[in-house]
C-alpha cells in the first residue's frame, strides 16, 4: 500500500496522505512524492487546483517520521538531513505554488502536518481539527516554516504556542487566521465535490458550506499571553510566569517545566529571527541549519525516547536547566551552514 495517493480528476489534482497507523505522518518518500507531483502539475494547464487531504483513519497529519529522525540523529544524521531537505523543499514549493491549493485539516494537524497545510491558499478546519507545534516536548523546535507562521500571529500568541505546544481547535485556528474556513466534517466530501465541479470558484464553494466557528477560546487569554510572553528572553518569560499567581500562569509554568530548556531557547530565537526574514526561503534555510544540528544533540534523542519509544514521560534534558543553555550554545546551533551543505529551494 502506498503511503501517498496521487491522482487527478479532470481539473482537480489530489494528494492524499495514506499512513493511517502513523496518523499519516510524513516520511522522506512522501515528501519527495508530493514534490514530484507538484512539479508535474505546475506546467499542466488541465490542472486548475490541488486538494490535499488524508485517506482513511484519524488525523490529517501527525508530523514527521520521528523515530527515523531520532535513530539517524543518534548516528551520522545523514538520513535525517535528507528528510529535512526534502520536507523543507516541499514546504517551500507549496508556499510559492501558483495554482490554488486546498488543505482539509480534519483531525490532528501537528508538526509536519502544519508544514503541509499552512502554505496552502485555502485551509479548512473542522470540529475535529487539533493543530499544534509540540516539538519542544521532544527537544526539537517548530520547524517546517513554524518560525515564519508563529512569528506572524497576533501579539505573543506565537511564542506561547511555540514554547508550550498548546493544541488549538478548529475554531481557534480560524480565529488566528491559521485556517481560512470552518466546515462541519460531515460536509467535507460535499466541499470537494463542489470544487471539482467548479475549480475556479473555490472560495465561493467553501464559503457556501462553511458555518460560523465557535468563539476562539485562546483569544480570551490574549492579554495574559501578551503580558507573560512579552520577552524574547526565556528567563524573563519564566520569571513573569513565576511572579503571577493566576491559574493560567501557574498551569503554563508547569507545562514549560516539562519541555527541553534548549528547545525553548531555540524556539524563541527562531521566532525572533523569523519576524524579520525577507522570504520564506530565507526562513527555511535557517530552519534547516538549526534542524541539522538539533537532531544530533542529546535532547532530541532523549525526548523521543521518553515520549514516543519508552513512553515514561520523564526526559532527562541536557542541559537540565534553562541557565545551563548558554548563549554560545544557541549561537552554534544557529550558525549558517557552509554553502555546499546549506539548504536550497531545489
């Protein structure tokens, strides 16, 4: 059974993620397959738009092939670098694609799933959508363009999401502009049929079937998030949380105590840098350099062991404290790669 189902039906091309037992998590072959399909359709005048969804089973896409990445990171890292190179090229190709792209984020949309859906022109959320970038919990960081998208959210919500890995529901995704339409899951097939009937009227088709999303709950915490996460310095964020006696601050502080100190510092710098990036390609070039280094550092292998392999949820981070993560360590992680190793769009 193929992990990726690629087809065309008249003017509509379709990419279906098809790894149901892995919640459709991406592997290298899937990223290459998506890249190849997009390239083939780019010059095909018969293809008017591209629909991206998932086949049977739950989820839209739970992320990337984390076990492979950790196994590779524990050795020479070459397989991990090949994955990131292909995945980020796919992310960039979607971001710059001229034809309309429509992602149906019906279910878990995390990590690599965010990287597939966010570049699409139309991003459909449902009552089943659970969107998150939970990477700090495994010693990684919000990659696949996460720095670009999160740094451009209102106020400091992006920093909050990057550090905590908090899950957004479909209504919250719409409220933050991460989704363009909110449809009941029961109407998704109707929406796909309407797009197939008239691929030049996608927005009208989706809007006709959409319903008003419930209030985005995260917006009620906007003022607290903006105040508590105001700094790009992790120590200052933690101090603000410690000084606040409120329930939200205390719960958030407890969440951050479980995350990799290194990953949190990397994430804050990533978003700070990303806010000033001129192009998405610049963002992906930096994320690739950071990913190549982070994947071979102790926290990623340990985070995957604790949360995914052994499932003891007791990672032993290295360094174990925020203070132990030096500026020099972060600078080394963010240093540009040599030209012959650096990421390129293709």
